[in-house]
């Protein structure tokens, strides 16, 4: 993408993640072009890139809209997330160092604090960053890229499913135990906590952990 397309891409994605554009809502191409003082062509290019990442849906009649995932799609993403989360955490427990593990604790604290004060964007952003920090500690560049791509969609799903502060705190209460299990290289606990952490949110079937070697 050229510089204008890149600017439009970052602007639209920021509007989506900060909930200025909610799942299912139409994306005002002319308004964004005017806001950035650019033509519609870079905006079109940005939307195509965002569509390739699953954040935007483009249809012939409606134009571009923020992606709204069906229950089945959410469950499919959850199954993939579980597999990649377990692999990332197990690799992080082996390749990570004390600085990595300390960062996980700091991010778990920050996520909990954001959730407690009702900062929806901050809570989701730090939750995503917590799990991406696990991926980075795995030292596996391909897995890191896979997790980044997947967690962009997870960010959008979390926006669509956010309810209230209490529920938000409940969803993230296993971050600290997971960080401890990674530091302790407790792979059995990593698997159990990873499944428990996302089972209800993604409506995962109980047989799924048995499918992951």
C-alpha cells in the first residue's frame, strides 16, 4: 500500500478497535476520505486490506461494513485460538525468560485495572497484548504472525460480546494463574487454564482439548 492507503488503513482500523465503528455498521468511505483529505481510492485500498484480514466485509450492494461474526464463526475462531494459545504458552514456558514472565504479570495487572474502571477499549487492548506477549515469548516468528492476525479478529469479537464490568473481570481472572503456569513450565496446567479461560466465551465443546496433541 502507498502512504495514503496506509494512513487510511490505520485510521479505519483504529476507528473499529476504539468502537467508533461497531460490528455490522456501515463504513462511511466519503467521510473518511474527507477526514483525511485524500481521494476515495486509498480508502478503497485500505478497505480491501482490512477485508483480507477479516475485519471488514465488502458487498456489492451495501459497500463496506465492519465484520459481524456469526456464532459458528466465533466458535471456529475459538477452536483455532485454543490450539495456538496452548502452543504459544508451552513454547513460551521453554524459551521465555524472567523479563518475559514479569511482563505477563504487568499486562495481567493492567488488563484487570482497565476492566475494573470500565475502560472497554483498554481492557480489550491489554487482554490482546497479554496473549500476544505470550506468543512473542515463544520465539517462533510464524506463530507470532499467526497469533497477531487471529487476535485482530478476536479484538473485534470481544467488542461485539462485551456486556459489563463484572463479566469482563470474570473473563480475565485466569491471566495471573496462566502467567504463573508458564513461568513454572507446568504444561498440564497451561492446557487446562487455556481451555477454561475461553471455553464459555467461545462456546467451545468439551472434547476440543483432546483434539490438541
